[in-house]
C-alpha cells in the first residue's frame, strides 16, 4: 500500500518553514491539497508558490492558533477551498523563555501554553467536526522528545508537550469509532531555522552530541514518519506517541 494522498485535503500549521514546510511539501508531492497555515501570510504564500510551481495544490492561510476564532476560520477556509478536510498536522509551536521554574516569567508561561497546548486544542476542536463531515481522517499533533522527558530551563515547553500526549490519547479514544485517528510525533533537536538562526556553531555541535547517533535530525525525517501516520498504511495506529529522536530518550 503506497502513501497516496490523492483526493485528500490537509491542513498543516506552522507550515512556512522547518518541519512544517517539509510536511506540507511531502503531502503535496503525494497528491494532497494543502492549506499552508502560519502566523504570517508572506512566508506561507512563498511556500504555496513553491508547491504550485512543482505541480501541487496549496492555499496559504495566516493564523494565530492561540485564537479560537482564527482557527475556526482556518478550518472553514480549507473546507471551502478543497471541499472537505481529511488530514491535519498541528505543528505550530514556540520555544518560550529559558529560565528555571522559580524564576520563570508568568507571561512567558502563558504564551507557551496558549500556543503549544491550547492552540492544538483549538485545532482539534474545529478539525474533528470537519473530518466527521468528510467521512473520517487522520491527525498528527507535533509534540517533542520533551513530551516524555524533562529539560532544565524549559518548564513551560515541557509541561505543554507532556499535556499534549494526554490530549492526543483522549481525542483518539473519543473518535476511534468514527474513523478519525489521532497520534503524536516527538522529534528531538531538528535542523530548522529556529535552531540555525539562533544558535552558534559550538552550541549546535553540543546539541548534536546529546544524540547517540551523533547529529541532529532533518525535517524530512520527521515528515516521513508524520506522513506514514497520516496514511492508510497506519490504519491501525491511533492514540500513540512516536519518537524520531536519534535514540535521545533511550539514554
């Protein structure tokens, strides 16, 4: 069984760069019509132009997933543009401040929770009814290795990603009999602009050394797992959390 998404409509949030962009590209290459959703319209539109130039189908959408009304409008846009919704990847997220919990800024905590946890809830809240109307579907929530382990000075991020596992499992249980599968993916450190633009070479090398395989991951490696979980090849896989981490959490 091939990973063929012909005739399927998809939403990818946080899709303008990094992991989200790799997923949007692969879904489009495999035949899906993709709503490329990101906080800013310009980078989303740039990726849409790239996908269209390669023969794919895509539409841009500016959205702040922390705002429920914007997420509702995003899902409606996908349904209006593509005639339904079958696939979703809730990838939008932020890192947040770096501080120990005893000094963690209150506004930083709230922002991370709003985007990384409540934002995913907003997406599920409106994607699931659209998928029910379309006859079923598959969702991947982008978690992290920090959904299963702690990491000093990242308390809000770790808390949000741990909570995301419970949200994913609950949604999977609630909608399993309605043909909607929900899983989570947990990447380790991945070579994205979030890292490369903010960290120097020595820090990147140190991060690579945290992974037993001796390097950080590539966005395409996360996309490969994500697209498998969205595909019919994973038809019996739901309610679970799948690592792509170079053995980081095996230590």
